[in-house]
């Protein structure tokens, strides 16, 4: 049975590139591509799949409405997918215990967990503020896939 370690291994193969799927209000599935990483949830301490999303992304509206999130990663003919409820932390989704500085550091942590590097993190931080980026934190309730056993 696949687990979060398998997903982490798959994400590490290609700078966290994954397909993110949510359910729209009319019931249709919306999928997009994003870089994801595995981090400890800043509130619960439980490992979760995380990504940074631009503030205008439809996926954020879907999550606010209650959509679960599926993160699927394919490498060759093998794949792993994790599904669960998502929590948002960002300028439009305030969490009392996460202030602006903690959000800045959380967005950096997710970016780096997804394999991201940057020559100027001050510039990165400024862009995160400009585009109202939010952390999307998915705690999986189900992990499935057909990947071979870890090497």
C-alpha cells in the first residue's frame, strides 16, 4: 500500500511537479499543475503535502467551499496520489497563530520542500505578497498508486 513516503520519493524526482485536482461548484473536476513538497503542518505537526498557490487561483475558492484536494504524481508508468482536506493559510485565509512573518517563512519552506531555489529571497517574498500567495496544506486521508516498492 503506498504511503506519504512514496509520494515524497516521487515528488523529489522532478522538483515536486504534480497534478492538483479540486471539485468545482458544478461538480466538474479542475486539474492544474503545481510544485508540491512534504512538510510538517505548522499547526498540527503532522506531515502533509503542501504547495504555494497564487491568490486568484480557482483551487483556493474550491477549497474554501469544502472541496477535497487530490495531488497526483506520475513518473513513467508509475503514479502515487494523495487525497484529503486542505487548509489554507494566506492573506485571505488568516489563521490567528500565523502572523505575516510566520506566513513568509512557511511559503519559503514549502517552496524549498518542492525543490525550489532562489537567488534573492527578498524578491521572492515581495512577489508572494504582491500575488497574495497562500499555503495549501493537504493532510492525506487516502494514498493510492501503482509504484514499485521503494529502492
